[in-house]
């Protein structure tokens, strides 16, 4: 079965592909299809943004589509940046600038008030049909400075005490087991298995 991954973020695509690898799906990056653009992420919730992207991709391609919306929620900032995570430091800011902005806002904030969570919502849409949503949450805290060369986004400043390192220090294999996106995708995999079975399609390579 073909599955369109409705994102323009290559790092996110690679992470999703790693978790879904054992399903035998043909994963199609939306940006490679040259058939239009995804809607702007201007919804009021992660669920709304993910659903919009998945439905748009499914309708444009006529294929099952998967999209996610995810973000960082910091307790000391009242849950911000939240749904604004990608644009929190400005529309054209890169990952390094976004991380620097967060650390500047938390300057002087003690470790006990630096609690944070990554939240991810996965949406799976059938063309002209049903929509499925799953959620994953990963708890951690904001590190005093960036650490690690793996991952993307806020990974270098998201510290996981139980693992003794930031998300960017863990490596993709471990990240794909514990991250917010991995948790949401684990639930999404069960939905995808049902869709594969309902279509009577054999996995690639079978």
C-alpha cells in the first residue's frame, strides 16, 4: 500500500520512515509529488493542524496520507511554544535560532521549573473517507545549553533525565523507541495494519 507522508521536513520524514519500516509500505514524501501544497499550520490545536494536512494530502493524491503536528510545551512558559513551535522565533528562524530563543527566555530559571514535554498528534486520512488520530507525549526538561548532533528541531535542548542526555544525544534508534512521535506512530501502526488488511494488499517484498 502506498502511504503519502504529508510533511516538507526531511528529518521528520526519516524518523517516520524508520518507525514504519516493518509495515512494508511504499512511503511517498509529499514534497516529491509536485501536485500542490499543504495547508498552513494555522489551526488552534495539534489535532486540527495534523488533520488538515492529512486530509489535503489524501484528497490531492487519492492515496492514504499520514501527517503529524507536534511541538514543545514548556511549563515555565505556560505551555508555550506549543502549536507555534515551528515559528516561535520568527517565520524564517532555523533550529539553532529557535533553540537560542527558548534558552534566552529560560535564563535564570532553576532546573525544577524547566519541566517540558514534546507532544505529537498523528493523523491518518483516507481519500474522501475516514480520519484517524493518535497522540504521543514525551516528558523531559529544558537543558541549560544545546547538546548532541542527532535529531532536529528542539532535540538538542530537550533533556531526558532517565537517559542522561538530550534527545539529540540519544541517536535515532533509541529516539524511535521513546519519542513523542514514536509513541504516536506506534498507535498509528495498528491503524495502518487494519487499512492494509482491509485492502487485501501484500506488503512490499512479500
